[in-house]
């Protein structure tokens, strides 16, 4: 197991679209394990492969309080959405930034497991938010993309400054 470095906004690699997983290899399982360890260590409730610079359609999610609700989704796709909810979101790729984002209240997601077997998940509340947020990453979308241009510029400036200070430290 290994902790993977997480790309930080505004890294252009976060805006790259991920490709579908077609081979369910030992490497894919290893990547899912490393992503899970990285998510728990951060700590975070979700992580998408593009955030660790692997541009494949794989996400890990765990919104439980005691880390016993791990879900690994390969090639996840939202097949139904309903209602609306607002939630204050954050992202491991946008450290220290939280903002209210409006998303569907309930979603149905179709995905495959690490062996390639298909399954479906129905989610509401935080899990629904998290699934939509992580699936966005696979399409090269970060939650700040939903904010006004002015807010995006402020966040960009703040994170670039943080990165410069970290580089100097
Ligand atoms: Ni994120």
C-alpha cells in the first residue's frame, strides 16, 4: 500500500477527461487500495483516480463515520437523478476551500466492481453528493467550476499562493 500524491487545483490535469476501464487487472486493484489508503489518510470521504493523476474511470467513496462504508466504483455512471439539495462541499484537490453547491438530492448510479461485475447503487444525502462530486472528477470537473468566475479567480489565487509558500517551506 502506498499514499499517492494528490493533484491540487488549478492543475490543468484535473480538467482532463478520464477513459473507461476495460481491463480488471491486479494493477487496478492495487490502485483502488492505494486510493482508499490515500483518502482515509487525508482524511476525505471520496477520491477519484484523476486526482492522483491516473486518468481512468475509478472512484472510491466512504461517507461513514467509522470507515466501514467503503465503496469502489469502476466506470460509474449516473442513470437517474431526482430532486435538489445544497451541500457545503470541499475537495482534497482544493484544500481549505468549502462552498455550497447545488446537486441532485437522489441519484441512481450504475458501475462495475474490481472484477468487472455490474451493480447499481441508489443514494441520497451526503452519499449522493459525494458520488456526483467524484463522478464529476472523471469528466475533468472540479466543484469550483460551478462557482462564479470571480470566486474561481479568488480560489485560484489563494491556492497558487499556498503552493508557492509550501514550495518555499
Ligand atoms: Ni474532489
